[in-house]
C-alpha cells in the first residue's frame, strides 16, 4: 500500500463522519432553537445561543465518541451556551427607553410568553430550575437522561426539579388568587 492510499483510507471515514454529523445537526437545529428559546425566553438571544452552540459542536465534533449520543451531547452544548449568555446578561446594564419610544422590532413570542402565567412563572425560576423543567416536560426526558445531558448527579436533578415545581405551583396559585379578587 502506498502512502497516498493509506492517506486516502484515513481521510475517507472522517469525511463520512462529517456528513453524518452535518445531517444530524440539520435535523436537530429547530429542536436546539426551541430548547434555547424556552431557557432564555427571548427569540434573538436563543438564535444567538443556538448559533454559538452549533458552531462549538462543529468545532468539537471529533470529541463525540458515539454518533448515537448526538442528542445528549448537543443538548449539553446548547444548555451551556444558554448558561453563558445568562451570565453575560447579568453583566450588562440595561438602559431604559424614554417614555413613548417603542423598539422597532418587538419579539412577539416573548410578549406571548410574558403574558402567559406559566411563561411568567418559568421566567422567575433560576436558570438551573428552568432548564430541568424544560428538559423534563418539553423534551420529555427522564431524570437520568437530564443528569447525563447536564453532567449533574441524579440527586441534583431531582432536587432542582422539586424546587422548580414548588415555585411554579406557588406562582400559579398566586396568579389564580389575584384573578379571583
């Protein structure tokens, strides 16, 4: 076997893996965007976080040992991208617009989520609590799958879910009592 033949043999599987990775990434993109949106609550932030996550995933695609673990692997990257954006958000000072000035492009999904009592209640949870609730009920993942995706102990996932559900229940009961007044 010549060195050129050996080189061709080594390159070919990587190209095949890249095609499979690209196919899976394309199929997963809308789910990644949905996950980021529910965690961040803002369409533009979710688009940016998803783009960052998909770029990071592509650059580190060789670290994915089994393509069958793609969903869990990329969920972790999306969640981490959202966490980083939330940390950056805390360091940004908001400047209030003068009264009567409206932004040109309103986020209609964000407005709907803010009006919805569950959306408001989700927005009050910590990032970790919100992430666990979304992965459990929106993505319909088991607690074990959530622990794997977030690289947390199972007990931590259970605890965060427990406290998140208690906070959601309390907020929804408060909203209901305010409506009945």
